[in-house]
């Protein structure tokens, strides 16, 4: 279905939310229902409307919603941005842990007609209006007053019309329940507390990345801890608005609050929601909604979405995509240590009906990743990436840009390459090997040689990490979808260690340390020790002797790896 969105907006489409009048009753009784209401309002006014009004709207690429999230270097001043917090309770202004300008609910949440004898409600409504006006730019104050005079600006029905004015504020909107249990706008211009230094240090100590009083360890791991903490709440290392929102959500969740925090950044163009419904969870839910452009290669997906009328812009393949994420507890023994977040579910939202299309794979597509990698090495990739958090690369028309793009691609997809199957990995190695050892890169100037070494280091790290990830899987006796016997476990581990030994020309101490720890745990298995190692040789069966031989091979290889680490440490 082709939709003229500009015409739809100009003719007051989407009457569901009462754009033709003030204070239309909104039937919302729970936090999930309120979240759905805000989804509809914010998608329409903060994503679709800017897209229709701005021919150069920077649509989000699907890879930008894949963790780990990239730092944005560009802020689009003309696009909307806001933050908000919702409490599933009444507010107690003196006892709250944040500051805001208070708005008061009227008793009826209804339109006050001119001449109606309700002076108390009229006075409260006028005071609320003055509170909002005081936080607006001068040129908007008169418009707001004339449009909302004698109206209840705190009612949910007023919110869609009030939103364009709220988007001009620097600070957060506040919603809560009134004395009758109804949701209303309880405040504006809210500041979220942000004890960033204390929270960062406490989290770093908790996961074992910091040690009290050890400056060297702190300086070495600070960036990792910062990135991991922020990503747990759905953000890269980013602006103050998103940092304070993430830390405030962390604090509210620790207090057991039922809440919702939503942020739209002018850099990321994504509605990020952090919310908790009170169920026992280590972290609150995190989800993102954005206008996303599909790649033309996704022919089956495009055909299906086209048939269902899901495109906002069929020509440019733009859809409304919602991603729900899953957080991961930090484990030092996990080779993918930086994996704070992964994609749990994906939904495409119909732009007119709001219907959700689930079970789709929009952003987890290994074939598209390989196509992108192939385009990069051939100099045909036109996407945008941020190189080492400081430089925006927009094409691959030179060797320098290709190497920088390749480094960024490897960094972005590192943990996916480590964890994906053999067929995908074989495709990655085939493309990388053919490019890195091609004639184009044999004689390079010194600055490009350094770039190539960075890429080779990233590639070597992934190769070694993939071996260690495989050894960790083997230690659980599950490998490539098969259940292993103890003998197979030892033999496979020995084979992988033998291969890895010859790939240590590029040395990564944290990888080797983790490998040694994993192998030591495998060797200390109580069953293997009791059944095959502690027994006298003459009492072993033929199978037992095979087990001991495989075990001793691993011990010998582990001693070699310890020797390599000792040399590097010296």
C-alpha cells in the first residue's frame, strides 16, 4: 500500500488520538497500556512527521540497532529530541529523588468550557499552563497560551497537541498517577540525578574490572566498564541526556519502582525505552523503535512486508522497527566479555494500523553481513561508520577508507563472528584472506601499513577468540550440536590447542589468560581425575589409556602456552 504521508498529516489523519479536539478521554489503566499510548504518539509525531517534513531525514541503518551501539558524531539539531519518566504511582514531591516543575491534576480531567462555574479547576489549569510557558522559548509562549487557555494541559488527551511545545524543552517530562489512580502529566523540566563517577566505580568493582586504589587497572579498564554499563541500558557512550537517563533508570530499578523512561536523541533518531513492571529481574526491559531502511538484497522480506502494507516509504524501503533486547550478566570467563546486550525480539509496526509483525529477522542476517564485507573490500560500500569513535567514514573509494571501514566492521561484528556457525565464518575468512594478502596491500606507505596492522590484529583476535569459544563449548560436552563423550572432549580440545599454538604470532594476553583458565578447569574435572588419571597405569583399560594419552597431550600443550605467556610477561 502506497501512502502519501505528507497529505495524511496535513489532513489530520490518525483520528484515534483525538487530534481534532482537546482532552479526549484516553482509556489507560496500566503502565503497559500507557506505554502503548506513548508508542503511538511518539512514532507519529517524533518519527513519521519529521520524516515527512524533511526530505533529507537521516533514516537509521539496521546495523545501528545491533549491539554494540556505535557512537554518533553528528547531532541533527532540526529533529525532535526529548526525555520522559513515568511512575506507576502518585508522586510525593518532597520525597522524590529528582527535581521537576510540578503540575497539578484537575479533579475531572475534562475540558473546561468558557463560562463553566468551576473556578478551582480553572485556577489549577491556568497555573499549570503558566508553569509550562515559563520553560518555553519566548516565541512559543503566546501560541501555547492562546491554544490551551482554560484547558487541562495535564490530561493524556491533551498530550499529542502539547507535544510540539514540550519538544522545545531541554529537560524531561514527568507522568504519574493522580489521587484517583489516573495517569496525568505531573511535571516538566525534570532533571535526572546522575552520580556517574560513583556508579561507574561501583559497577567496575562489582564485575572485578577495578581494584580499590589501583590506578593502573582503573585507567586500563575504565572505557570497557563505561561501555558495558551504558549498553546494559541500551546506549553507547553518549550525551548527558542519555547517560543520566540510563543511570536514573538503574537507580529506580534498584528501588523496586514500576516506571518507564523514554529518550529520543537528536543524534541516534531512536526512541529508546527502559521500563520495569515490577517483576523480579536483574535489569529493566530495554527496547528501541526507529525508522529503518532495509537493504535491497532482502528480497523475501521486502516482498512479505510490501504485501502486508508495512512500508512507510516503499521506494526507499523504510519501515518502523521495534527491537527488544536481552541483558547479559558479566562473566570474566566468557570470551565475548563485552556482550552486555543481545537482540531478543524484532517487530515491524504497521504505520497505519499499529499491527505488529513478529517472527521476522530484519537485522540478524548473516548473508547481508557477508555482502557488506564483500562490498567493503571491493570498494563498493556506501554506508557510514565511525572509525575509532572519532572519524566518520562514508564510502570506500580509497585504500585508506577501505581499511578503516574494515576495522570498524570487524569491531562492530566481533562477537557475532566469534559465535556464528562455521559456514558464516568460512565466508568471512575467505573474503578477508583474499583481500589482506592481495597485491593491492603488498606495498603501502607507513601510515597505511599501520592501518593494515590494526585490521590484522582485529582479525587475529577474532580467530583466537573463536578457538577459545569452541574450547569452552567442548568443555560443556556440547559441540556443533552434538553431545561429546569424555574422550571426544579431550581429543577435540587437544586439536584446537594445537592449531591455536601456531596462531599466536599476534599475542593477546587477556585471551591466553582466559584460555589457560578454561583448560585448567577441564583438566581438573573430578570424574576424569578419579577414573583415568589417579589410577595406576596397569589398571586402565584400552579406553582408559586413550583417555590418559589425550589428557597428557593437553597438559603438554598447556605447558607450552604457559611458557609463551611467561616470555611475553618478561
